[in-house]
C-alpha cells in the first residue's frame, strides 16, 4: 500500500436535502489528498439533486435515478469504486475532520486486518449530541451475537469487499451488519478508539421510521447463520448467546418504536437465554415494563440515561 492510497467514499441519497450538504462537505473538506467521491441519488424530489449539482465539479461521479433502495444505490457506487480503501456515508450522517486520514493510517499500520471501525457520535437534527457510541475489539462471535458496529465509521479494503461480495439487497435494516459478518469471516478487523463520524437521529431515520423491522431482519439473519456452512458450527457452539443477542436487538428497536409490551417480551426472552446479554440494558427493560402506565417521570429519567450512556 502506497503512502496515499486512493480512498473511495460512496453516498447513497434519497430525499435528505436538509442533511445532504453537510454530508457532502464532510467528505469534500477532509484533509486527506486522494479521495474519489461517488454520490448515488435515487431520483430525489426535495432539492437534493440541486445540491449535488452544486458540488458536481468536485465529485468523481454522480447519478440521480430510481433504484431499489439503499443497498442497490451503495452497490452501484461499489461497482464503480477504484480506491484501495472504500467506505460509505449515508446522506444524513457526516464524517468528523481527519476521519479519512486516520482510517488510512490505521489500515497502513495494521496490514493483517481487512476492515477497521472507529467510534460514532449520535446527534439530533440540530446537531445536539445525544450519545457517544464507543466500541471494542470485537470478534466474529461478537458480531454473530449482534454487537453492532456504527456503519459510518467503517473503512474496508476493496480487495476484501470484492472477495465476499457487495451488500445483500434483500436486507434494508441490517444490510451493513450482514456485510460485516461476511468480511469478518474472511479477515481480521480492528477497532480504532477515535471519533470518526456523526449519525443523525431524527424522525425520518430508519431507526425510528421502521424500527420494528430491525428485529425481523435480525431473526432472519439468525436462520442464515444457522443454515450457512461457514457459520453453522460457531452458531451451534454459541446458540443461546446468539439467540439472546437477536432478542435484545429486537427489544431495543421495539422500545424506540414505543411497542412496549413487545419490547418487554423480547427482553424477557433474551434474559432467559443469557442474562448477561440483558444486564447492561436493565433500565430499558424496566422502562418497557412500566412505560404503558404513563409514568412521565420514569420516561424523563430513562431518556436522560439514554443520552448519557456510553454504548
């Protein structure tokens, strides 16, 4: 790898004009000198195309046309990527200054790993910080049990991506996690304890708009792990841990969707499968139990704890 390898960044875009310019500027204003930037818009009607045109002379390639969703848009970008290192940043997220240079340095210093990931900050629509997501050096077993990596802070070697294949376009919520598992099965990964990206948490983001669908995809992914020759043995060795992780993951998003009884049932299933999986989120389980009673004070304390909690 040369000193300044080409880095490809892909942004899938669809009707996120209120955030898109911030996203694009966060890529274009990076201090790393060798970036190709590809923007794949899904025929937006909210002014996004005008924003893309505004920066078109600084883009390597862009398109605005109907597509089958986020995964297809990202895969279009992947197919055109020429960089040794590749990443994608969604149109409502943004990179922190120095993120790309930091990622390149980390990959150059860790030639044995195929992808790396930093930390992610969660912000509201006004960029007020809600949470700081800090991760650890996780293993394939951790990913199989639904330890979730913040997608905006992941950078991959293109050679590894092409080896395992692009995003599975049948996934709409866990498309990134499905890819991380396939990458980790073929190569090492490493956490870099640096803040590389911010993710917007707003009323139109997938985490809220289709929160209940996340758990469904997690359970579908469990079936995939179980039936895949590559993961079957590891799955059987860690069955309860993986099943508990899927239930906890389902509960987390059901709670955000305010489906309180369903969230509590999922937490309870996770607890019986593997109590340690639920322990870090005990307060969410308690909230799921009592929230239907309309205890406003409890809700306020929960929201404050959620804001202050380091993942």
